[in-house]
């Protein structure tokens, strides 16, 4: 609720209160959101290498709260924001001062630092509560990320409806103050559960471990490959049992890295690694292509809180009497769509497909992600035709050059693209979070989870890059595709460009699916034994 209470309507605040143009405000939003989703890499490192997930989360939550508190003050105190302005073109109004911008963006990016330690660790802490050696808990864990996302989007729904309405109609101070209070309450509730959690200790820096493997393999690049496992270094199994972990058997992927564990007489840690360390590095490198393939869909997600909302500001938002729906509240339909889709997926789709595939999840995680990417192609195609129709209405009523005048077209014409975004997220975003957690080795779970967030961060930066580049190129060549006045823009071309970009990305994703091999532990963990079958049967009868 706290995060989406800020991000959902941020482009409107920057436009109407900080007096920024369409491209600048959209880029400021996506740059900030991109930072929010990149900082979890740092949070994952601190958790896995030094403080552990619990302590990292608690410290980061405090930073998060302080950022929210300062942000609330910056939108509430008159001296920390520019004076009100009623001009049609926001860029003609008085600009925010350096101090005002410093306080506002300083608070935003303090908040981003806080989310780095919360987003990377809280879902991992939740998944850690399941014991994979217990058949019932292992089955429950397969649904955990579905219901995790379901819970998240309940908070999102409140943010996109109640908070956005409060921000637009009551005041930004209240609109940001409520989620700040909510965040404080949620931190308190989390702390209450401390005695009941399963706490996992940090296991060392994953980055140093991976770097050691890569360096050692290059140092022994000319050494002959081992013919059998006796030539490879590994610790006794008792060492792993003492740490509560387990060794990993050697696999055939990325064989060059096996040289890092090759015994050549030198025992320095930068020359000799264990088989388990090599395999952990392989697992983290193997999921890179899947992460890269999610950058483009993540750029589509960024449109919901930027260009989609800006489209809504040009349309008739009145529902009944004098009540008008805030444009940012359309994001609530994304949330509702996700909530409904997740329930249908977990309770209907999985049960049906499981009968045909024999997979406890119904379909593989990468197949689920692929379906989500197909929905992204569809939604951007729909968005293209919807925008083309909106521009036609503007032209038919002579409103192309009339900035600030509402078109005689209901805001709900945008509904299909918001609903499709929700369906796409239910497939792609949930599967992405579970995939990167599942495929990461036990000692690097936080880092694995941060991969899913990194893809969102990179997607937002990609959105900023594409928006600026396309805007500048099209302006230089004649009529710009993205202008401050959307009625003069050619946003339908931009959306068509996104649809084509998603299609080519989907083709590359098919290549990833074809060659990807799931890590051995996951495959074995999905071999449902007799007791697990009983659990699944009893669950299906509920």
C-alpha cells in the first residue's frame, strides 16, 4: 500500500504540483521506480553476506519509513513545494526550487534505498518458513508465491482507489500520510512475529563466491578437464550438515567452470573452489538469459503509472453526478484483474493442467512466464487501437489543439488495456518471482529473488530510454510521437512499436525455454512421492 500509494499517482503530482512536462515527469517516475527495483541487489548482498534476511529487513524498513515521513512533509509544507498554478501548460508555471526538488527527490530515493532491503528479503523470509523436507509444506510452498502476490495486490487495490482519491480530492498530505502510518503499523506487526520465524543465518557473499569460481576457472583454463569426480575438490558431507545445507552434484552445463574445482596442488581459495560453489555459480549464471528476456515486458508495466494515466487525464472521468474517477485509479483494474486471475490460476488452471502434464505446478514456470509475454503483446496491440480511436474522437470534435479540454469519451475506454495488464502480470510477475527464488541455490535465495526485481528496475530504465529516444527522434523528423499535449501526439505508433518489440522478445524467450535446464534440486523436489500424492489429492477435494 505504501509503495503503490506513492508510485500510482506520482506522475500526476510531478505534472500538476512540480510543473513538469509529460516526457520529463514520466522519465522521473520510471527512473525512480527503476532505482527502487535495482536496490534489492544491494539488499540481497547485505542479507546473504552479512546481516541475514531478518535484520536487513528491519533496518531497511526503518529507512523506508523515514523516507515516507520526509516525503509526506515535502508535499504538506507550503515552503517545500512550488505555488499553485492554473495554467493549461504546466511547463509555463513557476518551477520548483533546488531546495524543494532536493527534499522531494531526496525523500523518494531514501525510500528507494529502504525498499532495497525490504523487497529482496520479505518474500524470501516468507518462503523460508516452509520446510521442504515435509511433504505437506512442500506442496503448500508451490502456492505460496501465488498468495503472496495476491496479498500484495490487496494493498495495491487500496492504494489505487482510496489513496489516489484522497490525493486528488482531499490533499497530498493526507494521501501520503495514510500510507506512511500504514507502513509503521505493518513494521510493528512484522516485529510481533519475530519469535515464531525460522531464521536463516548469512552464508557469505554470493558475489565473492561467484567471482572466485570465475577467476579460478580462468587461472586453470589450460588445465585438462577432469575425467572423474575424484579429481574435483569437495568438502565432506558432514561439513554441509553442520551448516544445515547440502552439497550439490556436478552437472554438464557450463563445463568450463568445472576447472575451478579441479585439484592442481594449489589450495588457495582463489585457485580452488568446491564442486558445490561451482554449481551454485552455474545456477545463478544459467538464469541470466531468462532475466534478460523479462526486461521488455517490465518496460510495459512501467506504462501503467505513466502514459496510461496521462491518457486518462484527457478523457471524461465522470461516473455519476459530480463524482469523477481519478485517472490513476484505473490501475485498480490491473489489481482486480491480477487478484481474480491468481485465484483462477491456482484453483482451476493448475488442477486442470496437472492432469495432462503430471507437473505439480500444472505447467513449468518458464511456460507460465511465456504466456504472460504473449498477453503483453496482446495488451499493447489493444492499447494501440484504443489510442487510435481516442485520437480520432479528438480530431472529429476539433480538440486536437485544445490542451486541458476533456474529450467526449469515457475514461473506461482504457479499461481493456488495464485488465490485460493484470492478466499478464498474474502469469509473468508471479512466475518470475517464484522462478528466480526456486532456481537460486539455497545460499543465494535473496540474490535470486532480487533478480526478479532487477528485471523490473531495468524495464523502467529501458522505458525511460525508449521514451526519450523515440520522443527526440520523432520530433526531429517532423511530428513527435509523445508531446505534452497527447491529442497532438502519435501515441498509437509508440504502442505499436511496443507490441512489435514484445513479439521479437517472445521469440528470443522461446530460445531460452528450449535450452534451459532446471536445477537438479528443483527437479528432484518436484518428484512427488506417495505421501505427497496423498496431500495433493486431499487438497484437490477441498
